[in-house]
């Protein structure tokens, strides 16, 4: 009886580990897409060579845009950091 309980717990842990692995695999795949990589770089404040960066001050911050799934074809913000663990 105890062995069945332990087996079930380990199966649940395995399922959760696979979910994390699959999420990380999707993010790694997304890193190969130039549009996703550029969106992430711009989130970090990076600009392309030759662009002029501007800092706008005195504007209240709005709510962040909704996160896009890395493999749904949306080129929006995909939540790399917050999406590490689904």
C-alpha cells in the first residue's frame, strides 16, 4: 500500500518535471526567432546601432501588456523570465 502511494507521488513529480522541461524547450525554440529576441532586448532597454534612445520621464506607468505564448505565433512580449515555470 505504501509503495503504491510513493509510486503515485513520484508519477506526479515526473509529470510536473516534464511540464517544466516542455516550457523551457519552447522558450529555447523561441530564442531562435529574431522577432522574439528583438522584443526581449527592447524590454531590457537595448537599441539597435544607429538608433537614438529616449528616456521619457514623468509619465505614470501603466499595467504591463498581457504575456504572449512563445509558440502561438504572436510576436509580442513573451514573458521569458516570468514564464520559466508554468
